[in-house]
């Protein structure tokens, strides 16, 4: 019996496998995590083109100069001491008020603008936008008529005494 138990132990030990040596895993490296920052991107908004003329640039101009810039008014009214020009289009109505300066020459003194259709969904029109909508498309600006009828140019001043 001893022999049998000895043989049984030998047979059973033969079935047992050797355990592989324990290998340590390499140390974990710290992974670098980059923080993603949310960047606010403003939506692309179409910017309206800048007007060619703004009210502050046309104030105090002479009527002939403004006629070159805006063309002929829809209505011209002259009274004692004031000239009023009315310009209308699909967007707005613009009134120009000319008063005489110290020399008696009429100059633009006041501009009033309003929407053509005040009952529209959005009747607001900026004064500069209204002015720009009345500006004559770019092209050659006509000069005033020559003061000398026999020549096509203005007479030059006499500078002989200088």
C-alpha cells in the first residue's frame, strides 16, 4: 500500500505543471491628456457695405453739389429764406432743407428721413442708409456750367499785379 500511495503521489505530481516565473509588468506611464477647450466661434454675419456718403459729410454743402451726388429731387419747393428738396424711393423719403448762410448762399442745414411705408413689418430706415439709397450710382460727376459763355472753361483771375 505504501507503494501504491508512493506511485499515486508520483503520478499526481507528474500532472502538476510548473508555474511560469512571475514577470512584473512595466510601470504604467502617465498618459498626457490635453484639455480641449471649447472655442466660441461667432457666426459669420454679413456686414452691410459702408455707405458712400453719411449725413455729417453732406451737411453745409451747396444745392448744386448735392444735385451732383443725389440727382434731381422728386419735388423742389422754394419759399422765402428756405429751399426744400424731396427725394423718394421704395425704401424711404428724404427731405433736405437749405437755408442761406452769412453770404446769402443756400447750404444744407437739416435732413429729415422716414420709411416710405410706415405700415411695413420693419419700417425703420437709418438716416445714413436712406441717404445712401438715393446716391446716384458711381460715374463722372458733372461740373457746373462754365461762367464764360464764349469759352468752355472759366476765366482765370488776373494775376499780373502779384
